[in-house]
């Protein structure tokens, strides 16, 4: 890499990181991500949703019952017990939600909030106890009685179904598509605005007196791309740290499952769209026209994003085709990779196709940029720019 | 030296350059004149490779100008512009770096030039916070920071107050004494006459006059006569080869074709009344200019 290219890259990086707009947008993005991740566990804690079952018992020592309930309940549940002198006190405790459920001699007391699963578990435990008592009364041999009770035990096995894995993966895939889309569009816009501002400020002529057009373009893409990756990393780190602190456990897993693919595809996707946005920016002279010039590009990058949203409902063929098309692969392929239903050859095809497209785009868009970046006045249409490119065969390509 | 040979450039139907050719020696200040649209800016851009020429060559010391050579040139484009949100010092130093200065050299040269241009106290300001005149100075600093061997300045005096003009004129003269080749365009012809030994006048993309200003004035096919006659003021009318340039406070400035007989003219003036003034002189540069680009 040449020194001028690095000087350009550093200027774009440093000036943008110092800009109020960058600082505010990064701050807002951080707040949103932190808030989005931290809010659910925090709310749960504040509102007091907890998974501990509280059981009241009249008279007896609650421990045997609690042990039995804990044994029967799903793994990870915790049970607390409280002893009440009489049924009236137990009833009052249930009414006032001090306990979820209370066991008296006559009945199991519950209210509307009592988890139904807990009721069934307590019922089963009591049924077993009563069965054992009754068997003893009927004079059954203790060993027979024990086997009678043991026969009621049905092992419980937790099965992680494909559905749940699929759901987590779909979430990760969707997140990948959103991150890629937002990153490409946002940083593409930075390139666009950077190119147009240099034209609008007229500083570009002075810069091009000392720097070749491809160095200016390459430096700008490198500087802004590096800043984009830095911002993404900052947000990702903030997200992981928040998830750890707040106890939203599955976020790091999702990010880890995305990380590798997203970084590679971000570099490819950003590289491709950055040169295209730069070429679009070079066709206009005023900042107000920039968005019009970039409109076709924004449409182009929208396609895989829409497909990503739609494919959550299961249309795999469309997503598969879109993920193989060079302009769309950088968004659709990491999404499919995160979803996990992608063959290696497909990744290879998308990768090679995108790299080839970048090589072509750098040549064509780079020449459009070089030919138009000094032109001021009215907007140049893309068709005209391409026609001129074909006619001239060479542009201000300097020694 | 800088040499431009046979430059041709056409934009669609518009001919911007049509065989433009001239040179600038080291240590020389050349005033580059021409009406708007004559091709001055296109010529200057061509020196920096910012225009793809249809034909012709630009050389420095006899060699085509490559990228490395160009880094030893300083440029002030017609379209002024710096990065508005960068500070003056950062910006000038950045341009110094782009032209190949090491970081500490760039900082030192930036301080030096900003001080010389009277911007020392504004070096930490953003360019957008500067007045118009100070932005112009910052622009100059960006062109000078790397001590170029060739300075190409497109309308450097436009927008400067009289003090700024004097300051810049002194600075260009000093650079030329230091061996720098200076080419600048201007519409302020008095200034060019004071500052330059040589002028190049272009029109329609071609050089129409090129030479030391004194010789250009002498070589004019016209002579100028300032006459004040108390009496008939219209005495000069209807005389062949005589036309009015200006009339003020009873003094008329007349342009005479080369073949007008001065004796006859003096006789005619005498007949018209008492002669208070009768000065005969070669044209000023601005008159030379107007003759050269007469449409």
C-alpha cells in the first residue's frame, strides 16, 4: 500500500472519529444494543419473575415433601418450604402470595397465579406418599409396597428438539442479515457523503494534484472501512459484556456463531458496495443530490435483506438463489451460514463470484470515479458515465 | 523549466485548448492572462494531469511530468477548497505529507508558513471558522508548505484586500528569487505589470502574446496619446486611425494606428485651442491585453 493511500485513509479515519456525528451515532447504537440486551433480564428481575417454587405445609416438617418435589420437578427448579400452624394461616399465605401453594390435611391450596405444573408435581408427590401409607395399612410387605410406589415413577428426559435449535439459528441468521445490511448501507453512505463532500468543497482538485484517483478512492474505503469495523467491534463487545453482566446467556453464543462469517463477508460486501457508492458519489456535485445517485444501490442491497426477512417464514429456495448472486451474497450467505443449511460448494461459489465481481467493480467503478470526480456542475447520469467510459477507453490515468 | 507544447483539449463541441504553448523558467514570475473561458484553468489543470489532453505535452526540465515530479509542484486551483472541519495546521501538514514531507518536516514547515502568512494564531481553528481572506491564506499555505520548485496559482489575488495583495506579491517575488518558477493567472493587469517581467496572454485556447512586458508594450501596433486642449474638445473626431479610449477632466486618451502622423495631429490640436498636455506613450499592459483579445 502506498504512503498517500495510507495518509488518505488515516485522514478519513481520524477526522470522522473526531466528528460529533460519529460520536453521537456510535453512542446511540451502543445504548440501543446495551438496552436491547439488558432490558429483558432486568425487567424480569424488577417485576419479580422468579423460578423458585414456594410451598407451605401445615403442621408437618416440610423437608421430605420438598425433597420429593425437587426430585420430580424439571431440572434446574428450586423449591422453598414454609411451615404454618394451621390451615387458616396457610390459606392466608396463599392469598397474599407469600407462597405459591400450600398443603393442608384436606387439600392443596392454590390461587390463580400458582403454576399448574407445580400443582401437578405436588399432587403426584402426595399421591405417592398416600399410596405408600395405604399399602402399609392394607398389610403389604414393605418391599412390595416400595415396588408399588416405585412403579409410579416414570423417568423424565428433556429432549432438545430440532425446532428449538432451528429457532435459535433462525434468530442468529436474521441477526446476521440485519447486521450486514445495516453495516453495508451505513458505511456505504459514509463513502458516498465523503466523496460528494470532497467535490462540493472543491478540495478534491487540490488533493488530486498530489494523489492519484485510485489512491484517494482506496484510501477513503480503507479508512472508513476500518472505522466501520471498529464501530461494529465496539458494539459487539458492548453487547457481549452486557449479556454476561445481565445474564442474557444466549447472546454470546449467537455472536460467536456469527463472528467468523460476518467479518469475512463484511469485508467483501463493504468492499463491493464501497466502490459502487464512491462511483455514485462522483457523478454528483452537491450533497443534496447524493441520495438520488445512491438510490439504485440502496435498492440493490435491499433485495437480500427483504429475502432474509421473508425466509424466516421458510422459503429456502429463494434465499438459496439470492445467496449465490454476487451483489447479494454478502448479506444472504452469512445469513444462510448462520442458519446452518448451506453446502460448502455454495459458499465457495458465492465467495468466488463476489471476489470476481469486486475485481470488475473496482475497475469499472474506479474509472467512473476517476473520470467524474473532478467534474462539477449538473449531475452526470450513470448511463452517460458508462458510455463515455466505453468511448474513451482510457481516462485521466496519470503516470 | 516548465514547458507546455501544443496543448489540445476539446470538451464535446467546446474547444478549450487549441495549440496552447509556452514555458516558465526557474526564478521567473509569469503572469498568465486571458479573458474568461480562454483556457487558463484548463492549461493549469493540465500541468497537474487533471485534464486528459487530446494532444500535446507538458514537461519539466525536458522530461514528461510523472507523479513524483508533480509532488514537487505547488498548486492553488481556481476552485478554492479545503476540508472545512479540519484545523488549519492539521490540513496544511497533511498536504505537506501528501507531497512527501516526513511528519516532523511537515509540522515545522506548516508552523513556518502559517506564521509567514499571518495565520500563526489561527492554526488550531477549523477552516470553516476562518474569514474568506484567511481561508485564502490557508489555501496558499497548502500550496507552499512543501517548498515547491514550481508554483501554479490560479487567480491567487482574487478576494484579497490591498494588504493581502502586497503581502502575496512580496512572497511570490521572494520565491522567484529563491529559484522557484511561478505561473499565476490574474485579471488584475496593473498588478501583473508590477510583479512580472513576462506575460502570456491566451485567447480561444491559443497563446496570442508571450514576452517580456516592456517588449509587448513596445511591439504594439498602436500608440497612445494623452492630450488636454482648452478650446474645441472634439478636435480629434473624424481623423482616420484615431479612436477614443477614455476622457476625464478634459484629458482625452486616444489610441492611434501605427501610421498616424504625429505632426499632423499636433497641428490639428493646436488649431483647436491651447494645449495643456500632449503625452505620447506605448500602451499599458491592459491596453495590450485588450488589443490582443479583441474579438
